[in-house]
């Protein structure tokens, strides 16, 4: 009886992401479960252990291998916690700085600070970063390499808040040249203090400074300087503020001394701001002037119209108080007098004096009316007495002939006394005549206020 060959069955073996199809000691098909690519091979399988070793996933050697950049710059071969050229009698490393002001965002009088956005660039040489290259003149990196090398520790003196922009990534740029020169640039927004003098507000000019300094390195280790002098500071021509006119930017530098640590190089960005006056003319000066002029209207109103003149005076006084309160609410509580305070308070005094003027007119009118009433009553009583004498003649009231000279003498003396009295009353006619007080007030009040304005604007403008 002949023997027939029985075909060997197919065996499927799955190892990790690979599916093996095996017949005998040969595998015919390999299928990757994570990829659409597959192939056929006829290599013999020595054992199951060898099949497992072939199926193992190869290790990812890219994680442990140095990147091309780090290998080229030799970052791991040096200690970048120390500054360049440190040790021995090496001089201080020079670090040049230039700044481009992007925007001057706000000026706050209440907080006495300003907010500025700028591009801050540093220039120095670190031979540890030098590399040989025949094709690239420089290499540019983002902020990830900055954490692995030495960079200057520049900070903003008197800053309240500051941050580096991070949209869409950290706005940091590092450029390395083959000879080891480094350019380090970053975009920063900083809010710094500014000592302001409001004695001439709102006709004032303010000078503010943004100060840069190394935090740890004294002038013996790090020499901070403006790279190109005054040309190291550049500004955008479109920079503008609503309340200020930017007159000029300029740079200075000097040494700052700290008793506990020593001398440090400090760089200054100085800028001068002049306040626009038109806004305050519309919001403060014109309303105050109109209130003073409105208080003068009472001089042309009849003194007997008490409700009209009193209500007008009270309205102008309250309005001036509101203007003064509104101006001081938007200003810091300084202990000295500002220019706007002088104008507003003098205007308030003029308004208040117009109210007092009517009070004086009303009081003197009342006194004068009372005096005239008494004189009329006295005249009536004298007329009544003379009529009684004429109606009831009597011998007892008979005057001898010699008394005629006495009557003439008394009448002449009474006339001279009346003349003297008339002269003394003429000196007080302005006070007693209420119409005259209003008449003179119509000229004195406007003339005095105009004279005050001439002096005020000539001094502060």
C-alpha cells in the first residue's frame, strides 16, 4: 500500500504588531498590523526563540543620540553656569544692548507709572559657542536653547510688572555666529514707576526713565553698555498717546552703587512727555469760566427778586464744587497745590463773592428801607405837631419879638449841620445805594477775573 504525502498545515503566530504565517520551517507571509505594507519571505525558522527575537521592536536610538545642534555647539562639553572668560585676571565681559520701542501703552497719573512694549537685544561673545562652518554664516534658535547656555541677567529697575510675550510661542530669538558672537533678543512688556511732578498740572511735562541693570554681576564681571550710543534706541514713528505728546527719546548710562554688593552698570531709556491741554480746556477750564460768568448775571437782576438771585448763586457754587471734585478724583492725593487747583479755587472764590455781594445788597436794602420808614414816621409826627399849634393858639406859646433872632440863628445852625451831615452821607452813598453796589460789581468782578487770567496763563504757559 503506497504512502501519500500529507501537506503540512499553516500556522499563524502574532508577535506584537506583526502577524506571521508559517508552514513547516518556512514563513510565507508577514503582515504588519499597524501599517498597510506587507511582504513575503522564505527564510527558515530555526526555533521559536529565534522567531521571538526577530519579532522584537528595535530600540529608538534617536532619543539617546545627541542632536546635531548640541553636538555642533558642544553644549554638554562646557559649564554654562559660569560667565564667558571667567577665572584668573580675565576682564569683565562686555555686553552691548540696543532697544527698539514698539509701543508706549499707557501713562497713569494715579499710580505714577507707565507701560512700554519693547524689543530688548543683547550682544556678547562666548567662545564656548564657536563652531566651524563653511556654509552657514550663523545659526538661529528659539527659546529652548536659551535654558542651556549662559545669557546676561538683565532686569528692569523699579519695574512693577513685566512679562515676555508667548503668542504663539515664546518671543525669544538666539543667533550664534561661527566666531562665538551671540545675539539674544526678546519681546517684553514692562510696567515701571515714574516719579511725576504735578505742580504745573495740566500744563506740565513729565520725564520718565526705564532702567536696565545686571542683577548679579558687578562692573568687574559684566560691562553693560549701549551698543551704538544714542542710535541704540529706536522708536516707531506711529507711537502716540491720547493725553501726551512724546517729545524725545534719549539714552544715558551711569554706575549704581549698593552698599552690600558694590557697583553696577545701569542703562537709562529717558523720554519726555508733554500733556495735551485741549482736553482739559474743554472739560475743566471752560466750564469753570462759564460758571463764573454765570454768577455775574445776578448783578443785572432786580435786588427785590430774592428767589432768582439766591438760586442762581447756589447753583453756580454747587457746580464749581462738582468740577473741583471731579478733577481731584482722577489725580493722586499729593500734598502740594497744582496749577489747576489755583484756577478752580480762584474761580470758586469769585462765584462765592457774587453770592456774598447779593447778601450785602439785600441787607443794606433792608436797613435803608427801615431808615426811610422811620424818617417818614418822624416827618408825619412833626407835621401833626405843627398843626396842633396852629389850631390851638395860646398866650403861653407866645414868643416875644427878640426870639425872632433866636429862631433865625437856630435855622442857620440847623442848615450848616445838615450840610455836614450830607457830606458824610455822600461818602457812604455807594454802600447805602444798593443800585450803585450792583453797578460797580458789574465792572469790578469781570475786570478782576480777566486780570487773574492774564497772570495765570502768562505764568504757566
